[in-house]
C-alpha cells in the first residue's frame, strides 16, 4: 500500500541502512525505526506513520474483517464443533508441554461470539484440574481490558456488545496466559481483531506480559495484516491444524 505523499517523502529521504523488521522476532513494534525516516526524514520518530497509508490499512482491515467473519459464520454447526474440539486438543497439548498443564496459573479465556471457536469445555476441565480461569471485559472504553475470575458456576451478566462477562464483584486477576480469538492471522504472529484495539492496549499495559495465544481458524490466514506501530505480535497462533506460529525469545517460557 503506497501513496503519493509517502512516495514523495521516500524520494527526499537520505539513504540509510535499515535493520531487519521485528515482525517475526518478538519486537514490540511492527516496523523498524528507519521506517519513520522514509516519511519524515527531518524528524526521527520511530512511531511515525503516514496518515494516508494508515487510512488505506484501516479500510483494508475493515473489508477483511467483514469477509472473514462472514466466512466463519457460514460454517456448519458440525464444522464449528470439529474445529473447536481440534483447537482444544492442541491447546491442551501446549499447556501440558510448556506449563505442566497450567495448574496454579491464571489463564484468561474468552466467551465465544460470532462463530468463534468454543473452548468452554476445555476451560471447565482446566478449572477442575487446578487452573484459575478469568474472562476479559471492557470496564473503561479505549482502555486496557480487565480480567475477572470465572468458574463454571459463575452467574454471568451482560457486558459491552451484550457479551456475557463475570459480575462486577468477581475478583480482578492478572493472567499468566491470555487466549485471543482471531478474526484473521498472519504467519508472522500478528492478529486481525475486531478493530477496537483493546487486546493490543492490554498486552502493552500488563507487566509482566502474559503469554499471548491466538485462537483462530486455518481459513482465516492472511499473507499480512500490514502491521502498524501499535500492533503487538502474539507468542503463539493455534488453529484446528495445530501450531501455526510460535515466537522464540530468550527468557520466554
């Protein structure tokens, strides 16, 4: 995606060596610092983004969300059930191999909407095995998500967009592992979500950062999501086909 403004800025920019992009190596930001010099060579800002290019990306993402959500909703009940069961098996294996089953840890799941893979049976099994479960909710608009305790006996209430969430008196928790439902995903670990930016804000705010596992369908793979500076890559992407991306970083479990 290009624009006349960006092309003009690039022509004016001095030639500089550019480090490798951090998209696949665990860097927090999608573009290397020298990308900003292409846009505004007289002012070095590693977060600079050409507004026209950003608008192009936003329009493209909106169209892809619509397409991918329609494709997901078109799946048969049996197809959704099969994908969910396969994903639950892969996730169970990851938790066993990397965390000994995640007993004693806090795992943030999600309540499935709009045809998302349903992992609630696995969540109930993990609860019985000693994992503490939480669900995300929006308590402040345009702010990081809050995670509150969930058990199979929790009486849910309606949250934003009528999504069932734990009640306000459920304890707030800080997760060790977060599951992120994917509208789309790329093989360098980036997530196409619903467009609100809540997941990226949450990962940026949590310290220490939890392990972020994307949960999606194999058919939702994209060549790229055209990562922007605010996009934060996942640690792992799972589909019904298995592990599709896994970030390796020194010191990461």
